[in-house]
């Protein structure tokens, strides 16, 4: 993105719009840390369309998702699970390792340059920021460590019969 900004978000609708905008502008990587991929954000038609377009944009794109609790994702009709299963080489989902379950934040990072962050995942208060890539890079380093220690949940994988 060429525009540099910091925008507050305080509602599910604002957060969802910020995440969709971020996904639409991402070119290479998207990293997501979320308690359980809240459907009001991650199961909307807008987000699913943006994630699908991102995943097929290039052979080099990758979306990685870390979630604390995979049960709501696998028990409910969550549209993100379908895209993760259909595009499994481009959209990877892991369950957050026990050592990191105490994290209070939730975020989405695009290309290590911009991010949407909620410091406390239990609220919608946060911000969408493209003006501080150093924070995006710091969050990416933290995400990498969590990713390396986390595992794929068998319930998220597609069963081929």
C-alpha cells in the first residue's frame, strides 16, 4: 500500500473491514493470530473472497493462521475452514502451542509491513496500521516463534474418502 496511516478500530464491523482491506493489499504473506477465528470476521463472504484471491494470486503467496481453540472452527459451518482445506498448500492452520495460550492479543500481518492489532482479543479495540513496519516485523518475529512450536490440528485437515 502506498498510503501511510494508523486507523482505530472498535467494532467487529470495523475490524472485519480492516482485515479484508489488509488481505486485499497483501502480496506475499499474511499471518493471523486469533483466539478462534471469530466468524463475524473470518467467515464473511468478503474475507473468504479476499483470502481466496490472495492465495491464488501467485505461487509464492502464503497465509498462516494460528488459533488457540480449533473446536469452533471444526464444529460450526465455518467458511474459512473450507478455504483452508481446499487451498491447503497456500493456507496453513495450526493450533497455538500451550506455551503461547496465555497471549491476550490478536493480529493480522501483511507482508511484514502493515497490521491490524487488538491488544486484548476479548475486545474489538485496536488499530490498522501501515505507518510502522518495524512493529509489523516485530509481530512477525513473535508469530514465527509461535508457529514453529505449534502443531497442525487433525480436525482441521480434510478427510479424503
